[in-house]
C-alpha cells in the first residue's frame, strides 16, 4: 500500500472514538492468523542475552525481567521463562497478548530448544521440562502461571503497578521509537525506580521509517525529509507514532534519567549516510553528524547507577 494512503488511513482511524478497540482487534486476530517465523525475534533475543552475559555476567535464572510493549508475539517472555526466570513481567498499552499467541510461540520454539541450549549454556532437558507445562496449559491464565509470566494491560510503562527495586532487567524491542519524547522521559524515570541496584536495561530501537517497511519504493530514512510540523501530521497519531529520535538522542535520554549507558551499537549503511548528506535536513537534526542521523537500528545497554 502507498505510504501516504496508509498514513491517511491511520489518521482517519485515529479520529474514531473506538480506534483503540479496532486496532486491538486488527492486531490480535490478524497477526495470530499469520505464520510468523519466530526466528526473527529469537535471534535478537539470544543476542541480547549473550551481550548481557558478556558485559555484566547476567543470566536469566532466578531473575525478574520486565518487557514493555510485549505485543502479540511473546518470544522474549517465553524464552526467559524457559531459561528459569523467577518472574517475567509483560506490560503493554493494549491487551494484545492472547492464549493463541503464546501457544503459537511455544509450537515454534520447541524444535529450537537445542539451539537455545547451545546459545545460552542451559541444559536442553531443563528447557524441555519448563516447556511441557506451558504447552499443556488449557487456558491463558494457566499458561501464564506455568511460565511464571505476569501480564499487565492496559498498563503504562511510565507508571508500572510494581514496587520500587523489583526488576533485574528492563527491556524492549522495537518499542521506544513509537513513544513521544516527553513520555520517554517518564518511562526512563520509571525504569530507574523499578530497577534493583545494578539492574540492567536493554533496548533495541528501530530508527528507520516504518512506512518504508511496507513500501519498497521509499528510502529507509524517508521520514527525515520532513520538518516536525509536517511529520506530526504524517506520522504521529494515537495509532501510529514515530518520534524520529536518533541513537545519540536515545542515549542522552537514558543518561538524563540517571541510567548509565554502558554499550551502544548503532547500525548504519553507507547508502543511508549518502542519502542523509543529500537532504535539506529539518533544524531538529542540526548538530548531529550524517553518520549519527543515518543509523537505522540501535542496541542500547544501561545500568542503574549507584546512589552517591
């Protein structure tokens, strides 16, 4: 679908009083019907765990992990459960997660247990022992209980229903780019409140123009052409929001919240750098280098600073 038509449809739908219910129905029914390959999520999830282990010796067993924006395809949550997390807390602004969605992940993850064992050092027998009760659960509540998974929706990542110092790992994947900058500040303050001393943060952020995902005629960073006023009209509404923050800006927001960034991986393609060099960039991007602006994906790792 042409991206401008898609943008117009989002704006029209967002104006409806029942827009959120329609969006939830579209996502839970439409996505569940698709045969999504969980490898698209499992590969970065295993990369996250490997990096956390390398940087801070983190292992999920016995830990409390919280994911914001868990969506309808809970690969990360199921993986952490299988690896022995004490609690897996999933937060979302809408109740997209369903019994069918979890079952879909469980069916696809079972043949990948040897791969997970090899990647994490976990015993395959332990993974299978935790997988069986999840797979056998007759309903959603039993499923969550079997996996020590807690699901809160609708819930705000800026005001989680949890006590201070609850969480060992606070993470998201392809979520932060959808949160307005002002709200992100609140999310990061809440992150700091929820983390235990030495607790870790891991965010994967898709910095590309998401309209380009479905329209191959668009450059990956097409949305950088527009000033803030134009982009607010085209790509920011209650159903579809891209804040256009770059990796260096994402890092700055974490730092400002008192979360010490210990690792940043920003992925950049030379063709995107050249594309950025050829643009008359909006003022909001002035002061950043073309390489900083052109990053299309980033991984950010931070930790809670010690109280001084």
